[in-house]
């Protein structure tokens, strides 16, 4: 059976966050996602109504690649309890997170890659401590995806400003 998942950087980004939802297929032998995780996949973006904040295409692709490479052990973090806690938190805090992302994005200097990196990491650091304890395993997976993606982007970026931006946030939150 095929399994779809979303990793948001933001957080979070569980993702928060991240808030940018990425969906990808998992191995054919993976079990279906619990209902709360399916809801998270389908509705997280709606819970973070950003106006200006933008995730560059290269970043989305890097997140998709990393998320698609998650191990079976990492996939086990997607539990009904964790996703339900995430859904409730995102519903209750999504507007504040979106406002913070937009404000940080507008105030960040430089190219889009820097605006994304600085606004994302600032917002994640601000809100991650308030995410429910039940989502901590999801957060570990989100951090892994974030760190691996930012490391690869820092190495592969052709623009010096983007290399510096991704390198400065690669350790995560």
C-alpha cells in the first residue's frame, strides 16, 4: 500500500512549520498513515495562512528528496497521537505563526533564499518550544529533514548569498 506524508518545515515544522507542506510517496510496503496524519497532510497549509512568506522551489525539492528518503524507523513517528496533537496545536497557533513568518520574511534582507532561511529558522525557534510533547518524535524527523536539506542546499547553491543563508541555518533549531 502506498503512504503519503507531509513534512513542513516547517516544523515542523512538523513541522511546523514549515511551514511548507511536502507530500511524497513512501515505499510500497509502508502502512497507511493514521487518520490524524492524513488530516495533517491535507490541511496543515490551511492552518498557516501566510501572505508573503515563500518557500523557494529548490528548497521544496530538497525537502521532498529528504522526506522521501526517510527510514522506516523515522516513519514510525507518524502516529495518531502525535499527528492529532500537531493538528490541534496548528489550529490554535497557525495564524500567529503565519503572521510571524510573514513579518520576518518582509524584514529579512537579500535574495529569496535568505528571506526564507532567516524567517523560517526565526519562527521555528520561537514556536518550537511550545509544540506539544506528543509531537517530539515528529519534530526529530522534521529536524533531520531540515538539517539534511539545508546541508545539501548549502553545498549545491551557486549563489554565494544562498550558500551562506543555508549554511547559517543548517543546524536547525
